[in-house]
C-alpha cells in the first residue's frame, strides 16, 4: 500500500491500482493476482507447495474412483470426490516419513499406510455397510478369495422392507498410484433370498488372474432387489452397500 503525495491524486481504478481516501490521506493500493510473483516469489513458496499437493491428491482420487466405477455404479453415489480426498488426506498425515516432500502416490503405497484403506465405504450414509451386514468376513491374502463364514441371509442381513433377494459380489483391484495404472477383476455373483437356511460359507472368487504389482484391495458389494410383476428391479442405490474389506 502506498500514500499518494503528488499533485494529481486519483480516485477509482487505474490498471492494477486503486486510489481512495483513508484518514485524510490518499491511498493507492495494488489489486489483482500477480501470476508471475506467485510463481517465483519466495513468499508464496508454502502456498505453491500446498497447491501442488492438493492437485496431486485430487488427480489421484479421480484415478481411484474411475478405476472402480464399473463395480460401484449400482450405489448411485456420484459425489465421491470429497470422501476419497478426505481418506487420502488422512493417509498422507499417517505417512511415518513426513514431514517430507513425498508424492501422494508414494504415500498410498507405503506399508504403514495401506491398511487405512480397510473399512472405507462407498455408500451415501457413513457406516451403512456395517449397518446392513453382520457376519464374519475372511479374505485370503494369496488368492483374494472372500468368504462370508457361517452365513445365514435371514439373520446376517438387515433387509429393506421391499427387498425379495440380494446379490453378493466382490472385486479385486490393483493400483499403482505412482504410475496411475489400475485394474479390477470381478468375482462371481451369488444371489440370496430372505428365507432362513442352515449357515454356510459364501465364497466370492476372482474370475481371472489378479495383478499383484501394486496395492491390492478387495471390495464387497451388496445389492438388494425387489420383484414387481415378474420383473426384478434393484432398489435405490442408497440402500445398497460396498466397502473395502482387504488391503495389502
């Protein structure tokens, strides 16, 4: 901010300068965003670093969501960017190497950070998957086969009123967050009805070989259906559930 002392003070805007009276003095203030100064001035070094980190995090989050999109589409949740970015921010803070200039891709693949993927839900309501499913889950770390042990659909599921049956499926995903490469392999789909049965082990197995060159995640998805006039319709996406049950 500068004080005008010349013979020709001005009021209003002139280029990037604004002139006005303040306390009996004429003041000239520079306005606007100086891109050149922001890019080079040491005073903005911290801001530049924070902006770069946020850009990395947002791009990585989009890559993560896009890779899983074919599997989570029935959930009807389009605005996943904030929850995923929040998860990645928490994982970044958990990186034991910080403070340091580590890219988010390196952080997400650190062995102390990867377990934080477990339990992340892709539902509209936080904790919804834990609310609708109560059974023992086991994922084999070598084969990525997911087992719902001693499963009885009548008691293990919290059924919506209009649901006649539900589908269970999983996907095994592999992410290289440093190279922005990812893939998913779907499992078989198992349909269960509301009728009580003797408890059994429900198996969900990948239908193809799963890449192990990166972070492996296994997601479990439950989708409810109702039958109307002989036609099966999936229920609203907000009633279904999906979460990460294995990370390694």
